[in-house]
C-alpha cells in the first residue's frame, strides 16, 4: 500500500529586526512533528507597509503561512488587514504577549524594533570584557595593554583586579600591571596612550594592615618582608616614580570603595577621550 506523500508547508517569518525570535518559535513548534517538509522564508527588517504588502503577495503565491514578530502597532495592523483581504493565514507571536504585559503591568511598551538584540549585544559585550579582564590580569600577557580600553597600574594589594572586573561589568576591556621594583615593566606599558592608563596608590599605613591580614589569611607570618613597612615605603616610592614616568594620573585608593575609584577613572577617561 502506497503511503500518501506528506504535504509540504512554507512559513514566512516577518520581523522588524532580524527574525531570530520568530524562527526560534517556529522551530520549537516544528520539533513536535515528524516532518522535514516545512520550509522557511525569513523576511527581516520589515519597516514599511510596502515591504509587508510585497511579502504578503509572495506568501499568497506559495500558499504560505505568515508568522510575524512586529512590534510597531501600525505595521501589525496593516499586515493583519491585508493578509485577511487575500486570505493568507497569519500568526502574531509578539502581539498577544505585549497585550498581556500591558494589562499585567499597566505600562506601555517602547515598541522598539530589535530591542532584544541590542540587549543581547550589550550582554555579550560585557561577558567578553570580563573574559578579557581575567585573561590579562596581573600583566599575564603584555600585548593586552595595547588591546585595552583602560590600563590600571599599581603595586600589590591596591585593588587592581577587583577594579578591572568592576569596569569589565560596565563593558570596558581592562588590563592591569602589578608594579614590583625587582621586575622591569614591559615595553608595551610605555606604548599605551596616556589617556587610557591610570595609576593607583595607597597610604603606607593602610597598605601595611592589608598586607598583614593577607599573610595571616594564607597562614604565613605577618613579619614577612611583603608586609614590612620599609618594603612598603620603597614599593610606593618606586611605583609613583614609574607612574610619573608613564605620565598617567595617580589615584589614591585609601579607604575608597571599588565603585568610587571606578567612577573617578571613568570620569577622567571620558574627559580625556572627548566623550
């Protein structure tokens, strides 16, 4: 007995952005069927009634279903009316959800095309910035200084890493260099534009307490050279001399929260970069 051939179907996906949302919903629905005869026609960036009318005409010729994620009210209304006139079936993915949220929140939607994609882009930019901060933490790869939006320099325990991570959450690619008298700074640090580099300093007494506590937390003697007051004074002097040589502003982070230091850096960064 011959099996009757499966009827194929064509789905037009209309969007005022790229159409990913509509396609994802259609694919999720298709997954419920044992069928490989459903074909897509994605029509992105539908911004005019003329574009929509042309898409409806094409869908009519192919006896296709139209699925749409238009957020602009007049375009949605136009599509619904024109499709009804020529008897083309449509499925509104975004409209019912917007209407339900209107009722639930008493708020008006922005109705901005591509808002989700812009939100996704910002999210992925932030993730990339965080990965950058981790990759180029503590001067691991000097080439990172030349790829950064912002470069932080300072001696040990001046909160360089937390500051870099915080700035990364704001979307900035940040690398940092720990300054140590025994190690010459890499040449790349002198190649960074002065308007992108910032130095951190701290009061010796405050740093002394921080380093002692750090040694205790590691189970080491607080009398180690790392927490020696003379050593701290020597490092601070060396660090500030290097920062002056680099030509970067020096920010005193004593008793400053990370957010406060970040705000100062961003204020200077934007002024120096003409933003």
